[in-house]
């Protein structure tokens, strides 16, 4: 019998952690987890303790034998781990608020994983994730790294290209959310729904949609033209789609495509919300305060339903299902961020893509889709170019590369606007971007 698995969650004080704990409880018969180590930094200590106590009450109520351990010592936690999950936010929600507000001043969408906001989240996050990967190489070289930290595609690609970790998969709740959305639309059990996914993180398309193996793509496309039936997320407004556009596209777009196909509409909505002090970061800050007050209740021993308003619904299902399928060699199909390895023609072999995969004990095996439809190939390739240059800038701290990345992002209108945003955001996030502020710092003209 197995000694039991050791799971390490970095960013353990996150409000999402009860989702994860619920998942490990649900799958405990298949996944013999013995220890879950929740790791955070000094600034997150209070939240870590609150979440940790709730996690202990949850496993006790469920009657499962899982030890919950809390620590600020990451290396101690990593030693001998079987799976490491990362769900961290460098700079916390205050940094996210800046990512959203600063671009808006220049007439550019402010969003935590797209455009300038996504770029700066990558700048802050990638060096930290690579540091974790380096520690894993030494302390738990056989462990799987399951990354939930956004921007998940860029983080996964950075690990694939700039570390010796090969057991890595990036995870997003968008694909599972889209499958659940179709199930709700058609009033069927989610287990009957499958979507063929291909693209990049937050730039993924449903190539086909099935119920019990029979394509229902045409029906779904027709339904989602209605804003009332649009499949979206807590952090993205449902806007519906022009029927002729969707028929022409003949693909199932993800909620994040609003930023690219409805740029002006989204920007207008964001500006209106910002005037009222209701950027998504500000809304989430209030939600988080309420959640942590709930988590403190010694009588609470389940994941509260209010957590679903955070925008991270289905993370526990997606995350623990992936870990379980790797551990049990289930060979089921899930959409994850993994090395392309030829699955999507036109994207480099070693680049990260978000694609339907067969999940085995050796990890995700991407299902080949060949060329993407010509209508989306250009946009996906442009975003991949942006990601590649952004990763280079994040690691090197090179100002010119940072400006190039900002400018080639399709949400940024010009190099001049890019430079204004870049300079202000670098200054605003200086505390978390030491790589850009060394003695060899580039001259900014």
C-alpha cells in the first residue's frame, strides 16, 4: 500500500484553498493523500492560519485522514513532495488593482491576465515560479508541478524553457467552466459533455462540442449569441455575440475572447466601473474580506458557496481531477497547458499550449489538432509571440524587450502608449521587479 501522498500548495493562504481541500476530500478514495502542506509568505501568515484551520475542520468533518500542515518555510514543505501546486499572487490584490487601473488612464483595457496587466503579472510572477522550480529540482525532483497561477500559459512556458523541471502542467478553470456552461445550457449532466479544446491559455477555442459523443456545436453556437445565455465567468461580463460573426467563426470562443473581439465595448464597461470604484480588483478585495470573515467561523467546516463569486469556480474539480488522473494513469481527456509537441501546427514544438490531452502517469499527452482554422491562427500566433518576448523580458529585466512585448500585444494601440504605460507600471510595481532596477538597467529614452 502507498505511504500516502504529500501535496504542497504554495500560496496556501489563498481564498481558493477551500476549493482545493474540497477536491482532495472528494477524490480521497482514489487519491491517498496523507499530508497537505499549505505554504505562504510572512505577509500572508494571518490568512494562512485562517484558511488552515478551516481546512482542518473540513477534513475532520469529512472523516478523512489527511494532515494539514502550515508553514512559511517553503523548502521544508517541498522536501519529498509528490505534487506541488502553485496559486500565488505576487503583490497580492493591491498589485492587481494597479494592473487594472493604470492602463485605463491611457485608454487601454486593464485586466489581470490580458494586455498590460497580464504582462506585469508575468513580470512579477515568473521569477518566483522559476525559483520554486529550482528548489523542486533539489528537494523533490520527481514531483509534478501543477500551476494555477496566472498567466498560466506564460508561467508554464517559462518553466518548460527555463528550468530542468519536465513534470509540469498549467491549469485553468476556463475549459471546465465552458463544459459546465454547455451542460447548464442544454440541461444535461456535465459528465456527458466534452469539448475539443485548442489554443493558448485565455485564448482557447472549442473546435467542437459533444454530448455523448455527438456534435452539438451548431446548437451551442446558436444559443450563445443571446447575452442571457452567454457562457462567461464571474470576472467577465456576458455580452453575447453577433450571430453572423459566430456562424462565420464556426468555433466556440472562451469568455476571454471578449477582450479581443469586443475591445471597445469591454473598455467602455471597464471605464464606467472604474469611475464608480468597482474595478474587478476592488470588487474582489471586498469579496475576500467577506470570505475570510466567514472562514474564521469555528462552526464552518465546508467550502462556503460564496466562494464561487470569486471567479475560480471548478478549480478543485479541475485541479484534483488532473492530479488523480496522473496518479492513477486514468487516460481520460482533460484540457491543460502543456508542451505543444506538434499538437498544433505553427506553434513551436516546446511552447506551451492549452489543448485537450490524454492524462497518463507520464503526464498530459496532447491530442493533435493540426493547423488551427485560418480565422484564428493569426491572433493565436500573435499572442504566442507576445508571451515569448514577455518571458524573455521577465527573466532578463531588459527594458527594450519589455516595451516590445507591450507593443506587440493586440490590446495596446501604439509603441508610444506602450511606453507611457510601461514606465508608469514599472515604477508602481518597483518593489516586486528587482530584475528591471539593477545597476545594468537599460537607458530609457
